[in-house]
C-alpha cells in the first residue's frame, strides 16, 4: 500500500539530519546481469494480451523469440508501481546506495556519505547525481515521511 509522499513544503524543509522513508512498493535491485534488457526483449515479442493479462493460457505452437546474450554486467534497478503498472528504471550505483541508505534509516547526510564513499565521480558530477536523484525520486513520490513508533507519519528535522 502506498504511503503519502512528501509535500513540496516538506521536501523543501529537508536538512542533512533529516530522515526519510521510501514508498513500500519501491524495490531497489542490485543485479549481476542486465535482466531489464531481457524483459524488454521478451515483451517486444509477446502479444499485447500476454503482457496485460495475468490469466494463464495454453499456447498451441509459438515461435520463441531470440533472446539477447546475457553477459555479466552490474546493473542497479528501481522497480516501482504507478497506476497499477510496474515500471523499472536503471539507476546509477550512487543513486542505488543513496536510496538504500535512506531506506535503512540513515539521515540524508549519512546516506550521501555512504553513496559517494568509493565513487569515481568528481565533486561536480556528485552534485549532479544528488540533484537528479532527489528530483526524480520526489517527482515520482518515492520519498515519504519516516514512520514513527505510533505508526503515524512525521518528518524528522
């Protein structure tokens, strides 16, 4: 079940010591193969009814699509739900680490430190990644206030 995302005012109030939660439907995956490419190849050859429907059907004879060769490659994906559809997006290693740290309860400052601890990005590139990561996650409603013990929502500042 989706939680209420941060409002624009709450997002503007984020400070280094702030803690954020992520939507429960957002899954962060670190993979050793580009499975997103495989999924796209399968969907490209599947009839629309098979993609949309979850119903099992018996297929008499079907030409199997030629699937791409899978070579080992580190891939980070954000898989999320929007209007009853599942979407996935490749994200960079640093964005993956940032979001994972926030999900684990780290403050914004701690999450940023963890995200760029072993990065090869220079300071300008790091600033761009931070800006784009926060903008994209906010736009998609991935950030929400952390849950407190009484199960209500509150933003810790």
